């Protein structure tokens, strides 16, 4: 009962009105949030999945806001924690979709309408221009028509009035009418001449504009030819640079492979050397244990001798001799194994030294090749810059000369074109009116000689007859222009000769530079040979020192073996000089005899050990317990053993120092390799930056081409054409294969399950092109930042 009461007390009690109020507030906030999200997504132009992601992100943000506002105690406000997320989410989604679609349509329809209005305004402007031209042409034709009608009426009236008349007033009236008709004809001819002059002026203006356009186009063609020539030369140089870079990359790849092999071999050899060190340490421990055993054996021998003196020989002496022989055999075997392992380690160290020397030589060769390639690139870049400067100077001078020649040709053409135009207008008037008489119109007397072509002054002022003055001025102008043309031709010849001289100078400079490069290469090879000789000499000295040390070690080991044999011989001689010990009486059974011998020998060893441990405190060492005839020999043996141990420790120290030196040399070579790689990478990036600068300096055509390609991408509708256009844009922007793969991965049309298929055609193309352009810009910007970081 008490437990039930406590459970009832612990149960949470909710207020229904408070919860309903909370739900109502949440619904109101959800609708507001959906409306604001729809307005924002429509204004931003979000489409497909991104719009729904935008909505649900704001739902989660609102839920987190409610949690924060509740002080992270949702039990006080809701019955479940997820109600702040799931409640009225679907209704809010519908309101979000409504606002989203409405504002998206408003924004993008307004943009489309503005585009249509702009296009219609452009069309209206074109139509207005065309209408103005048509009205002008119509007015001129109407004026010409009226003048021709007047002229035709006058001509017809002349023919009618040519019949004879008898009455005088009619004659007077006909004379007045003829005068009026002549004046009307004059006016008509004047109007026709004015219209013809206007046409001629318009024709001349159009001709000048066409000639200017032709000159501009010719200049552009020449520029394009020059640019194409320079581009061809640049392509050749770029191909050479690419070949050099490919060779360098191959060299670096080989260098990296060699370094990887070096590191792998170094790791293996290091592991092997560590194992050998461990084995050597174990063997040293065994040697120390053997030496301790030898010391113990010596002590036991001394005790045995003491016991021999006491007990004139027992069976335990034989057992101790056998144990001594076995210990000596084991010691000799251990020494032989140590010698073999030491010889193996020495051979491995020699192999390591040889490999290190070969790798150092390879590193030196690679660095020298890198330096040579860098120098060649710098020389090529400087030569390219000089050639570009000279080319710009010569192109500027040639353009100036061509402009001057064109101006002269234009002026001469203008002088000659007036006569041609006057002849053409006269032939047209004759076609219209074959009875037209120029002499009567201009009130001139017909001469037997063929008249010269009239100038504009004669047409405008018919009373002026100064033909000779105009001809003399024209001849003077012609002579002046001929002289000027000759002067310009001479200047062209001088410029061509200076250009040839510059070319010869440039060739001399290139030959001097090549000879200098050859001299530098020869000097570098000499220095390289000197360095290799010095390194070989040092390696030979080190090998000689190592060989001397090995010989010393072998001599020391041989001396130690001789000393051991001497001690063995002395022990054998002592054993042979002493009489055989008397054996105790034998038992009946062999087994009991053997057991008794073993028991006695063990008891004698125990008694000797106890005796030795009891007398160790009183005597300074085991050597003091020896006799007078055996003391100096055992002291000498121990001194030799100590000397051997000292020499072994010294050799260990030398081996460790040599290993540390080898490791330091390897580390230094690795750091040098890393530094060379960093230098090569920085130089590569600097070359890329310089190439980018060159392309930026000559990127006017590329920018126009990019603009045209971008317009085609906007107007294209098929996926294949867009793919080809993207490849062209990547080629112009000089994107790497990895960057082109990124662009292909960003291409939504190539993917089957793409959310872009649900969108309309123009919006999809516009958004896709904007995304591709933004991604290309991001790639270029990241490359620029990385280059700046590398420079810093």
C-alpha cells in the first residue's frame, strides 16, 4: 500500500488547458515560421530538395529555440519531447509551399518580363532606325520625281510650241512660257544635282566607313597573324617546357621510388641490426655467464687441488675434469658463433655503406639535373620576354607605317573618285534624258578638243572656267604624295634593316648564352668530379680504418685463443705429472657403485662450496687461496680476461658511434631530399604563376571566346552540346583533369536521378550555368590563394 501511494505521488500531473494553450501557440508560431521560410526561399530562388531542406532546418531551429525557452525542461510544457518538432509540421509545410511557389513565381516572372521588355525595346529601336532610313529615301525619291516631272512637262511643252503661229500675242506668250520652262528645267536640274550631291556625300561617308572597317579588319587580321605566329612560337616553347616538366616529373617519380626503396631497405636493415644487437647482447650475456662459469670452474679447480692434496685423488676429480672439458668446449663454440655473427654484421655494414654512397650520388645527380632545368627555364623565359618586347616595338612601327600609307591611298582615291562619280552621274542623266546637253546647261562653248573632266567647283559655280589651276594643284599634290611615299618606303627599308640587325644581335646573344651554359656545365661537372673524388677518398679512408679495426679484433681473438690453449696445455701437463688417485673399494653391484660415486662427488662439491663460502670473508679473493707456484699464472689469465672485456666494450662503443654516424648521415640526406622536393615544387608553382600571367596578358581573345561560349551555353538545350561547351570552357580556363572531373560531377544533366529535371528549361539552364561559372571561379580562386600561400 505504501509503495502504491508513493507511485501515485511520483506520477506527473498535466493541466489540459495549459497544454492546449501551448499547442495553440506552437501552431501559430509554426504557421508564421512556414510563411517567412516560404517568402525567403521564393526570394532566394531555391528549387527542388533544397527548398524542403531549408524548411526542415528552420523547423529544427524553432524546436531548439522552444527547448531553450523552456529551460531544457520540456516536461513542464509538453507530454512528449518530439511534439515541438512534429506538431503541425505538415500544415506548416503546406503553407510554406504556398508562399514559396507564390513568391518564386513573382520574382522570376518579373525577371522574365523585364527581359522580354528589354528585347522588345531593342527591336523597336531597330524598327525606328529602319523607318527613318525608309522615310529619308522616300523623301529624296519624291523630290527627284517632282523634278523629273517638271523637266518632262517643259520638254513636252517645247515640242508643242515648236509649230508656227501667225499671231504676235501668241508669240509673246510662248516666249514667256519658254523662259519659265527653262527656269523650271534649271531648278529641276539643280534639285537633281543637289540630290545627287547628297547621294554622293552619303556614298562617300559610307565608303569611308567601309574603308575604315576594311582597314580595321586588315589590322585585326595582321594582328591575328602576328598573334598566331607568336602563339605558335609560344606553343613550341610550351611544348618544350612541358617536355622538361614531364622529364622532371619522371625524375622525381624515380627519385621518390628510390627514396621509398631506401626507406624500406633502411627499415629492414634497421630491424635486422636491432635483432643482431639483441642477439649480440644475449651472446654477451652468455659470454659473461661462461666467464662466471670459468671463474667458478677455476675456484673449483683450486678446491679440487686442495682436496687432491688432502685426499690424494677421488672419483670426483674425474667428474670435475669432464665438466671442465665440457665448459671449455662450450666456450670455444660460443666464441666461434660470435666470430661468425661479427663477420656477418661487418659484411652487412659494408653493404649499407655502399648503398648509402650510391644513393648519395644519385641524389647529387638529381639535384644537378634540377638546377640545370631551372637555369634553362629561366633563360627561355628571359629570351621570350625580350622577343615579345622586340615584336611589340616592330609591330607598333609597322602599324604606324601602314596607317600612313592607307591615309595617302585614301586621299589619292578621293581625288580620283570625284571624276569617276561625275562620269557616272552624267551617264545616268543620259540614260534618263538622252537629249540632255551639258554645254547648254552650263552655258559653255563646244570645243573641238575633248573636254577634261569637271571638278566639284565647276558644278557648283558654272561661271568659273579655271581648269588649268586645278590641274596644276592636283599634279603638285601627286608629286608631294609620291615623294612622301618614297620617303616612307625608305623608312620601311631602314626599319627592315634594323630588324635584321636586331635578329643577328639576338642570334649572337643566344650563341653567347649557349656557350656560357656549356662552360657552366663543364665547370659544374668538374666540381662534381672533385666532390665525388673527395667522397670516395673519405669512404676509402673509413673502409681502411674499419679493416684495421677488424684486423686488430682478429689478432686479439687469436691471442686469446692462444692463451686458452696455453692454459689447457699447462693444465694437461699438471694433470699428467700428478699420480693417479687411489679408488675406494668397489661394491658388489655396479648400480650401487655408481650411486655411491655420484653421492660422494655431490657431497664433495657441496663441501667445497661451503668451504669456499666460509673462507671468502677471511681472504680478499679467490686468488689469495692459490699456492705460490700457481698464483702468477692465474693472475695473468684474469688480467688478460679483463683486458679482453675492456677491448670488447671499446669495440661495442665504436660500433655504436659508427651506427649513430650512419643514422645522422641518412637523416641529413633525407632532409636534403625533402628540401630539394620543396624547392622543386615552389619553382613549379612559380612557373605556373608566370604562365598564368602570360595568359592573362594575352587573354583578350580568350575572354571574347569565353563570353561567346557562355552565351551558347545559355541558349543550348541538349545535354551533349552543354557537355562539349563545358569542355571548351575548361580548355580556355586551363583546368586540370581533376578539376574537369569535378565540373563533370557538378553537371546535373549527366546524372539520371537529378532533381533538376523537375524544373522548367530556362530556369534549369540559368541555374546550371551560374553554378558551373561559380565553381570555375572557386577553382581559380583556390589556385590563386594556394599560390600566394606557397609564395609567402
